[in-house]
C-alpha cells in the first residue's frame, strides 16, 4: 500500500479527509470524530445514528482514515445484512474518490454476496467451482487478471462484476476472493465474520485477518438476532436418520479411497467415520423413543424445554453401547489398535467427523446444509456452551414427528472473541437504542468501548410523532368500539395526507381485523404484504408507489412489524408520506422468551432484563417502521402511533431522548394535526442528492 503523503495529511488536518459529501452534515462531524478516536485506539464505537446524518459516509470516512494511518495493510470490512445496502456503500466510495485530490490514490472496493449467487456452476459433491472447467490455465489466468483490473479500476457493484465475469468466462466468486488482498474495502454479509465456519474458510482465502481489519457493522441492531439465527438448528429423528445415511455414503467413499491410497490420515478418518456412524445409528433409535415420551407429556399447542443433560445423556448412552459392542480398544483397517475418544471428547469428535461428510446433492438446485452438518453443529454448540446457561433446547410437538430446536441465548459468546481479535469496530444503526444495550448484548470490551446516540438533525420538524390517546391494542381492552376508533384515526390521516400511507401491525391477524376488513375512503389501492413475495416483487413496490403518487392516487401499504416491508425496503424519493404503527409488537409468551428473560436477569440483573428482552426490542421494531418514510434529508413524513401505552414510562424511556410525541385525543385531532403539517412542510427536492 502506498505510504501516506505527510504533507497532504497535514494540509487536511482541519477537515475530514475521506468524506463523500462536500460539507459535513449536522452531527456527522461529531460521529466521524468519535469513531476515528475509538478506531485509532483499536477500540469500539456504538453509534445510534438517525437517517439523514449520513452514517455510511461518516463510518467510511473514519475507518479509511485510520486504516491508511496504520503501518501495516489494514482492510475495512463493511458488513451488512441486506444486499440493497451494498449499493449505497459502493456509491458512497465512488463519491469519496471523486472528492480526493490528485495526490491521493483512490479507494479500491470488492463487493461480494453469497457464493451460490456468484458462482454459476458449483460441484454439489466436492463444493468446487466448475465455472472454468475446460479452460487452459494460461487463458484462465489472463481472464482473471482482466476481471481483477476491472474490479480495482473503480468501485463496482457486485452486479457489474457478475456481468463482466460472465462475458470473460471466469468465476466471479473466485476472482473477487483473490482480489480482496489488493483492495481497501470489502463489502460483505455478517456471516463472513460472525459465522465461524464461513469466517475460517473465507477470510484467509481473501488474505484478510481480523487483527488487521476495521469492522463496520451496518444496521447493527440486527446483529444479536442474526447471530442467534445463525446458531439455531433443528434436530428430528428423520434428520438423524439422514445424517446416518450421509455418514454411510461418506464411509463408502473413504473405503474406496483407502484401497487406492492407505495413508494414515485417510485411514484414521475412516475409523472415526465408522465409529460415528454406529453412534449416530444407535442415537437415532434412542431419540425416536424419547420423542414419543415428549409427545406424551407435552400438549399439542405447547412446548417443552429439554435439559442439556437429557439431550447429551442419550448420546453418551449410544456411545457406551457402541463401545461396549466393539470393546474399548478396536482393530483398525491396518490391523493396529485405536482407542475410542474419552467421554469429555465424544461430542467434539462426533461434530468434527460429521463436518467432514461430503455427499452428492439430489439435484442441481439443492444447496442446503447436509443433515450431517446440522447434527454436527448442534453437537459442537453443546460441547462449547452446554456447561453454561446460555444454551436452550426446546421441544415442539407440531408437525409429523415434532422437533428439537437449539437456541443460543447469548450472542456475545460468539461476537466477543471476534471483536477482541479485530483491529477495532464501529457499530451503527438508526435504531441502535440504547447503544449501551447493544454493547452489553454483544459483549464489547467495557474498557475500550464508547457509545453515543446522535440527535436527528430534522426529526422534530420533518417527522412529527402523533399518538392516538384514546386507543390501545391491549388484549383486555380490545373490542368493536376500540377497533373503530383506530380505523377513524387512520381515515383522518389518509384524508389529510397528500400521498401514500404505510400501516404496520404486530401480527397478520390484527392487520386483517383492523385494516384489511375495513373500507377506507380516498384509497386507490391497498397493497398487503405477502409472505411469498420474492426480492424482485419487493423491488417493484417502490416504483408502484411512486407511479400512483405521480398520478394523484393514494396507496395504503399494509404489513407487519419485523417483516420485509417494515425493515427491508428503501422507500426512496418520497414514496411514503406517512406511516401508522398499530399496537406494540411484544413477543408472545413462549419457552424461548422465558429462557431469554431468565438468562438476561442472570447476566444483566432484573431491572435491565425486561427492557433488554421485551420492551426495547418491541420499541425498536416500531422505530424501524417509523423510519421507513425518511430515507434522506429531503424527506418528510408524519408518524401516527395507535396505542396509548407508548406514553407509559415503561416504553417512553425506550424511545430516543430527542423524540417528542403529540397526543391526539380523537381522530379529528389527528386529522387537524396532519392537515397543518402537510400544509406547512413539503418534501425538499433540492436536498435529494446531498
């Protein structure tokens, strides 16, 4: 990497060197300074940064400046859970490069998505790329070098790379991975860093180390749940049966390999697979019998928490039976004696062996995880976390045979070692409230972590919040009269709004009852969220909203909190004029929610447990929905909250400190407030591209 130009660095001391905007926005300079200080000390900064502050540009400005000041090559890893955010990052880097003076060299970016979306021909048996089969090595090298030059010449969206890769006949996935070592910034998914198997297989291949990386985590409010979801696995007798069949197939392949080349490593693996096959086969019979017991003791609509010792006890019993049949010492294929693993090593040995399984998929489309790997993941997690209270196994009687689901309650057990190895990290989101909570949940080092909630530069005037004080969705107060009052508030807002209105509810049942069963006047079209919508369907929604608005019509967009319409769509260009949030999306009681609350009490204390597991996640879902209409400093929108409970202290402390609520005692008050707001505050088109 070229050395920093000391004279240039000195000349820039009075301003931010790598900012995409001509001038810093309100609050942006403060965020850059805070992040730069934390990262320069290999520390961590958690930023609740509202839309409009320019958090993507701020994060890149801070991280790139620190990376270029380090004596060793330092990569900036920009992690996001949504592919749509990749485009924003790449476009921001293009703006940074356009603003750089001639003496400085431009930033180089590699944008990657999942392998299955980048590698056109993936061998289902070996997992090897077959995109370039038949090409001569010299030709492949020239084509790859051509694609690498294309990627590094200027920041490219992954779609552009895929088109070019196809035209030159090389694998986009392989080429991007080999290009990262020459880049400054890698844009990728959370899993590249926080999923252990993905991290260990991808980062070294890219020439990236955590120690020499600065990690930017976008939409970081999603990271705790994303880690929990990544760790979650389901096990059933059928899955265990399939794992045994996959082991048997793998064993046959290894036996043939040993005949061709009886090397010690292959022979030892074969012995481990044989032992694992017998254990898993015996375990399946015992699990099937235990499922019958679970069904007898668990009502149809309820769940049961399974003790870890009960789960592992079946495995150890299976191991004891197999070892009792074969003897403590067993004869290997080479005639040598080998010893069964010690009891404390059994789960780790089983998991390790199951992860070696390679089986041929039944179809070209089948890319899901082998069942042997599913079982291996569960055993690995039980081995690692089973002695703590952070692991929860739940039996559900639903379905043909029921299922056991393993949940990791503490995402910090996964994130802590990653952060500790990294060269520093910046976590940011518009709904990272309170930032201290996320620092706790993700186990960031207390002595080297800063947190801050930045005020919105325009929310008070351009995104007022109105609360219907005469309505609630509290179960004991529901009824026909309350439902009609909610509908009246919505109608009052529709009448005053000049354009489209989005409505979000805690469940599809409530959405149907309150919204879709009603007949709102002045609405040209009602668009209800569909669970079967594809990404292409979602991409068309904003265009349809803008088309209707341009034609003078109004669309009522109806969805639920936490789903794709409330979090996964960028309603740009003023597609929405208002958003209605019905109720408070508290999670329904369950075995898992009870386990989460108990674990939170143990780790954070009773006072914080309720907030961390119940009230704050619910309010953050509302905040996500509230932020949908405001995608740039040009936007303005009115937010209507239809549940008076949001003004209770339990919930008000969960909202940003600078958020002000106006109470509307009835639908007429809502209509008057909305009419005045839309008359006074218009969308400012001149700010659209700032």
